[in-house]
């Protein structure tokens, strides 16, 4: 497995990481044993970057506990990233990046993961009620105390990134990025200028770019894809057609469409690392081998012809769209 350096502070990770959200939320009921097996298979294949969050355990730590259990025998060989910034309410989520809450969540994450430090601590979403300077300053305190090694932001815009970076250098920005979702490319000049790496979450379009998508309503009731705009009538059929064309292109290269999509992300720059998530050890192996794929200029041109600006349908329902500042 190749490795990439994210940011100017020395954060080095495998070119393909692993996102754990789907093990405990958003994609129907999970299976702890399968999740642990998937994480351990990823490590066997050279994956060293594992991503979790307070949110993924609904504030109770279940996702971090699962990840910590899975990596306990090789913790010193991997990079663990987690996130703070949400509150958990009866009717949904709120935001809370107040310094006291950041400290509390960090201590909880250390305990849930069973580790003495967090490698990457992200603000999960920008909290407009808390100056980003206060957030960055609090993470700096945690870094100085040895509880955290690197600072990350998620779904942040250029002004926020610059203001945070002036207080505590930001090593990495995490935002959705895939063949279906390209908006974040507008931030790449800022990241390059400041020396900040980029982590692509949902790099397979929440599973659509695997060839296994079903129409909305055919998933478990707890699955977010039932309401995802890309799965709704009109957009769904266009996305299926695009994935079919991508699958043909991938087959001509002797790879899967998922590997094509991940290789495309890796080709967007040495600062990009995707973190596909899966509950399947077989899918983990498929994803990891995408790091071995080289796309030619002709391949990239063919992909642009199929999806010149991204997929069909918004990435979130209107009330959930992050606003970058």
C-alpha cells in the first residue's frame, strides 16, 4: 500500500483509508463482528488510516468502542481520527464546539478508543455560535497536552480554514468528494496554499458507485439512502446509467467500478486520500487494491465525458446542506 502525507505537520497515512460510520449508523442495522473483521482485513492489506466520530455512536461511543476493539492489537501501526462538534437531541442533531465540550468529547474518545492519544481530531461541523479561533485554540491545548497529534476540519470553507490555521495549523480538511460530488474542488487552491491535506468521505457516492444501488424505499427504514436526493426518481435513473458506463470503462481495464472511482480520486492530487467504508471484508480488499490502479489521460477524459461535473441530485436534503464560510 502506498502512503501519502497530509498537510505540513507530518501526518502520513495509507493512500486508501477506512471510514467507519456505516458500521453503526446511516446504512441500516450493523454487525459488530463483521465490522471488526472488515477493519482487521483493511489493516492486513496495509490500510493505516481509520476514521470514526462521536456522532457515529450517537454520543454513546459505540462506533469508537468498536474501532478501538478492532485495532487494539496493532494500535501503534495505525492513525486514528475522530471528531467532535454535535449534540444529540430528541428531534435531531445540534452543534456544540464550545471549548468545554471539545475537552469533554476528546476525553470520552480517548476512553472509548482505549488509547492514550488521538492522532487526528476534527471539528465535525463548523459551529457558527463559537469563534473558530476558540475551537482551534482548544485543540492546540489538547495537542500541547499530548492528547491529540493533528488538527482537522470537516465541511469548512476558506475563511474558516484560514482563521483556524492561523491559531493552530490545520493538517487536513475532510469533506464529501467523489465522481458524484465535486463542489469541494473550489477549496483546493486554499488547501495547496496553506499546505493542508484532504480526506474524501463518501468516495463511492454512499455506495451508489458500486453498481449495487437500489431505488429509494428498498432499503431498511433507518437507511439514509431512502431520502437521499440521488436515489429519488429522475436522478436515480440518470445515476444508474452513468454508473453503467463507468462500469464498462472499468471492465475494459480489468478493474471494478469502485476501483475506478477510488483511483480517480487518487489521481486528483497527492494531497487526496479517500476513506471508503464497508461492512464487508471482501469489499475492503477490493477498495484497497484501487491504490494499485493507474489511470491514463485517456481514462480520465472518458470519465469526464460520462460525468463532467458530478452526479445527478443534491448530496443532502435542503435542510442538511453544510454552508461553507
